[in-house]
C-alpha cells in the first residue's frame, strides 16, 4: 500500500523509483495527484510528490517533445505545446476545460435535457453541445421542445471505460468523492451533493484518513497552502463573502464535483438572485461607505453602495478597529450559507441607516 515504504529505503532507490513515477505518468495518460502516484508506485505521498517535481524540472531542462507539468496539485505527462500542432493528426483531439466540464455534467446526469444542461452550464452549453456532437462524444434526440443528451461509444473509448451504456457511464462518473470544510456543509446539502466534512488545516487522525479517499476538496480562498500540508488532491477555493461570489462558487462546484443535483443547484442560484435583488433595492440611495477591509469593499460593491474615503467607516468585527459599522464574521459553522451572508448585509445596511438617522437628528437639533 502507498505510504508503507520507509523514506530511507526510497532515498536509496534513487533514479529507479523516479523512473517508476515517470512510467506511471506515461501510462496514466491523464493528470494524477501525488496521492494517486503514491498509490500506483507504493511510495509515500511526500516522496511521490518530490519525484514528480523533479520530473517537471528535468523535462523542462531537456526541452524535448514531451513535458511533465504540475497544475493545481496534479501532474501530467503530455506533448509540449510548441510541437503539439505538428503531431495533432496522430493523437486524440484534446478537450479544452470548459468543454470538458460540460461533457462531465452530461455524463454524470444523463439522460439530461438540453434545457436542464443550459440551466447548469449557461447559454455557452449550446455551442459546447454542437462541438461535442461533431466529435461524436454525445448524441441528442429530439423530445418536444428540447433534446435529451447522452454519451456515446466514442465517449467510452475516449475515457477508457469498459462499457458505453449510459447508466454504466453515469455510475462510473459519479465515483468522485467530495470533501468540504465545516463552513461549506450547508452549501453542499443545498446543492444535493454527497460529501465528507474534514478539517484540512488542523486535521485529526480521522480527517487525515478521510482526505486520502477524496478527489476534490472545497476550502476557503487563501488557505490552499495550509490545506496542501495534509491534502494532495484537487482543491476548489470557493468564495462566499458576497452573494455574487456565492453564485460563482455554486456553478464552479457543480461543474467540478459533477454529483450536484442540477435542479437543486439551479433552484439555489435562483434563490440567491432573488435575495441579492432585494438587498440591492434596499441599498438604493445609501450613503457611501469607507471600507476598512477588502471584504467590506466587496460587500459594498455587491450591494451597489459607492465607496469613498469620506464615507461611513465600516469594518469586519474580527479587525477590532474603531468603525461606525461592524460587520459580523465570527459566525457558527452550522449557520446556513445564505443566512451567513445575509447577516453581514443586514449589518451593513442597518449601520448605514442608523448613521443616516443619527446625522438627521443632529441636524434637526441644531
């Protein structure tokens, strides 16, 4: 099993073990995390990552037709971009990330109506469907005013699946395990996701064990380096300071996790839109804000409140600074994700209104 070999033994193996890592990347034909490389090669994760990093450096210095690259914690061996066009006719046509994400949603939720796909992936999905049809990776059958989309035999061959039956493909694609930090539990539930809750920043033994089985982990922005100390898989840094950020995170998680319930995700996006529209209506005519942190500035802009150095000072409560408006950030993890943001917006709008009434009262007294 991965991780059982001692580091002393690995050090002694030298280039032999690096060759095994190189062979694993070549044979996989897809990006691998350090944990996956470790599992394939029976190396500790730290050592697998070190050998993979060494291969990245060596292939870069070699400047040959192949390269080993690292992106967001995954390593891949591929044709170097400078020569890719000249050999494209003898290799499979690669899918760019947006197209691949649309295809992943189709595979995991098939048979899926094109109208439902558009709700999840947006209007860009219509162009993606046309391209995927041209490549033979999907089929679309007319059903009333929409089309029902499923994957094809070519899809199964492209991804190395044993069977092309849509039910088999869907089950195979649903095998990706998702983890979330406690703050994102309610978001995962609202999206209809299957998930594990872990603490990647100060993990206990159970967290460390659980993270070994995760393919994807949702964390707060700016905490990737801390998470990387204990987790080597793919990360989603999901912003939830504002409602607009929340909407972007919902779409990103739905695309990357794939197991979200499309109807629940779409309903949640509609709810966020409605709540945000209500707050923006209330914010019309509000006095300018002097934000004392990036978070306050982001909230102000999301509400449509202008910011100005002479505006009403506003700060998050964790700052401990003097400000006429204090916005709460020390909120319990079990709080619903929408309520968490609402509480901050309410505090800012109430503070603006209170300051306005106070100034009006002072003027009347004068």
